[in-house]
């Protein structure tokens, strides 16, 4: 497993994330609506709005997963912070970054991951809107465009609380 | 996008805000089409009266009230071409209803529940 390197603007990124005042807040329907829609649209058993904090990923909204956070070093979403483009992993077992990740070899047995970065107006990335499956999958350009739109809606909701 | 490279304009009558927004924003963002959103039949009637569309995507209730929009379109009572393509989204459709919709001038029937991708593919087909 390869732990994701820190983004070059990590300090500013964390400051922007904390300024949103969203970490450790209760679940909210406005976010749950987006993850539920994403899970349904993509027939994905898991859909998350994940915010990547200093040492953890914290889940503002989750479908199909019982935990509300994981350590950052095993988080797929930590890898998605490195680009504003979506991170697509069609088959985790064929990707050396993830093949022996505890979330792949153990519960929830992730085989497919696609995460659209939550890019704030400042250009800093707070986390991802992601869909996860326990089977390998492919996505096409239309799928990524739809996920991108849902990500934009999630960012709009994040900004309702603070301006990063 | 049309053959001439000009972005097509569609009217989307869909009460589900999440579906409506996602279709409209994705179609716009990918350059597929401009989508005018109508959350209600009343709004759709008003928009159809003042704007020209290349196609209509209409959510129909079981009572088919929205068929009046198609009647106005087909009879040339709107700024849109009377031959504009029309797709409808319905919760159920037997042969009798399908024939009723066909006679009313519906070109495509989409059954609920549908994916956003299905609607985008329909828009793509209507844009050719």
C-alpha cells in the first residue's frame, strides 16, 4: 500500500477545511440527499462525502458504511487531494497504491473507487464526493460529468456555512 | 450539440429538484444542451409560451395533464418548431397509454425510475 503524499498546499488546505466549520457536525439532509442520489444513480453500495482532516478522513455523509471516520493513511480520498480531476480506480487489486489497503483486503472490501474532489473557490481541496463498489467497474465520461455535477452541489452546500 | 455546432435548447419539466438540477447542470457543463428548468406544469406553460425549444422533456402525472403542452406545441401555438422532439417521463405505461401518447405527438417514453444518464442520453439523441 502506498500512503498518499501530502498536497504541497496542505497547511492552507487544512485551514480552509477548518474554516468551513463542518467537521464533527451532525448528519444533515442536504448532504445526505446528494450521497443517496449518487448511490442510486450509479447503483453503488457506498457513496460518501469525505473531508480529509490532518490525520483522518471524516464522513459528513455516508451511504452503505457504518463508520464515520477512518485514519488518513488508509483513505482513498487522501489520494484524490492531489489533483482537481476525479480519481478513478476501476479495480483496486490491480492498483499497487491500493491492492493491500486494509479497506480492500478487509471490510468493506473496496474493489472500485471514483472520487470527485471537493474543490473550494480558493482552489484548495477539502475532500471528495465518492462512489465505491465491492466489484470492479468502469466509468465513462458521462458518469464522471454527473458525479462532477453532484460534487458541485456538495461544494455549494459546504459553502453555505463558511467561505474558503 | 447540433450539427451546426449551436447548442440546442430544451425544456425540462421535472418536479424532482435533484434530478432536474443534475440533468440541467450536467447537460450545460458538458456542452450537450441548454436546459430550461420547470418544476411545475404552470412554469412549463409560461416558459413554453415565451421561448423556443428544440425539444421538450416532460414529466407526466397519471392524469396526463401535461399533454396540453404538446398539443400547443404541435399546433404551432408556441415559438418552438411544431415538429420539435418530445420525450415524456411516466411512472407506468401500458399499450393503451402508449398509443394515447403517440397520438398526442410523443416521440419517446421514459419509464420511472430512470437514471440521470438515461435522460442525458435521450437529450443527446434528440440533439442529433
